[in-house]
């Protein structure tokens, strides 16, 4: 249906990572990013620009911590992309959400090109039931027992948590569905796409599930790597590198190191998420895949729901 994408410089496939910053600190972050740097991979790391005043459900360091901030700025100078994971690790009302965007710009020289919602924050942009439409929403509400309604304050104009106008103004890409397979493009060949039903997001992208170390290693297992290369596909991995199962006995998990080293040697295009999505937009532009059709939207929503119910309960 969709012609294979041609990758720059004769590369055979594309692989990148969006790292949700949960639980990342100066004791686990630098080792991971040194490893990625040495592999020649430039990926995307998210941050919380501001220190929250309340206790987080899931915390980690914010850019208010000076050594951490300096480390993240050094990563940016090395070619890693820095992106947004909400203003801080808990819900922000509008004033704080906007302050987070400004602080991001002050620290990193420009507004974030990508935003990804942090779990359980009321300033989320199109979270919960708002992610799915029509019958899929009905099914989602039943499966989640109607607990995921009103979870999208960030994109609800009447909400005190609304910042969707600024998201639309400054942010290019937002992550939506996460799937279990390695080739994200196979699940969502139209990405990055605009969904007119969700106007405050300019372009959505999908990801593959590497939410913790175990799932990351499963998704990039040997056979999956081979099919990614064979299909000439693209993987945008969703992960939390701050999670403890990326480490064993105080060091990076040996199986993770082996699988990533193998992958790095396979001749892929390893650029940050925005750069990969920009490329897809350019090569897809003549075919008009920018605005998603109802049919395609229905298909990717249904696929995600089925996986959520039968395969990967609890993933993003
Ligand atoms: Zn998070």
C-alpha cells in the first residue's frame, strides 16, 4: 500500500528513541547516554524544565538541578535532541505550563519540537478517551471502566490546565499510540499526520514499545532487528531509560548492550525523532499523507486498542 521509504545516505532502515525522563538522575543518565553516543546514535531525551512543588507519583531530576541541567545541555551540544515531557513531574496549571515552555526555550535556545505527555498529569494534551474516536472510544471507555475521561486538560479550552494553543504555536510533534512491533512505520505508515479532530497538535507520531528494559530488549530482539532491516522500516522506540531494569549489578544490562551494539552495526539511520519525522514528511509530501483519513485513523486506533486489551495492557 505504502511504498518503502528511502533513507538518506543509502541507509537501510531508521532507528531512534524517545526517552521519557521518568526516574532519570545523574546516577543513571550519563552512563546510558555515553553508551548511545559511543554507538553513534543520536536520539531524543525529554526533560522537565521546572521543579514541581508537590510530590510526584513518578519523579526524577528536573532542569532546576544544576549539574543535571548542564549535563542535558552538553547532550544537546553532542547532537541529541532535547524535548518536553510536561513542565514538571506533576500536573501544572496554565501559568506553570507556559512558564515551563519559556524555561525550556531559555535553557535550550528554542521551544521544544516534540512534546510527550507524562503519566497522570491533568495538563495532558489529548490523553485518555480523547485519543480515540467513535466506536473505538466507546470500547476504550468500557475497557478502562470510564476512568480515562476528562484526562485532557491541556487541550480543553475551559480547563485551568489548558495550554493547547501554545502547543500548537510552538510544538511540531506529539506522541500518540505505542505498538508492540519493532517497525513503527508498519503500524502507522502515515506518520507524522495531522488529525483535524485534535486541532491543537500539529502532527502526531507513533512509537514501538520499549517502556522498560525488559520490553525494550524484547522489541529489539535479534529476529525483530532482522525484520526491521529487511522491511527497510523505521523504529521510534518509546522508553524510560531511568528505569532500573536497564541496569544489572550497577552496570548497563549486558543483553541491552549486546542488542544495541548489534543494531548499531546494521547500517541504520540513527537521528533524533524530529529529524526522522521531518524526513518522512518530505518524502511523503507529494502523496498528501499529511491529514489522516477517517479510515486510517479508525484502523490505527483499533489496532492500538486490540493490542492494549490482548497484548500489552498498561503500555502507553
Ligand atoms: Zn513520564
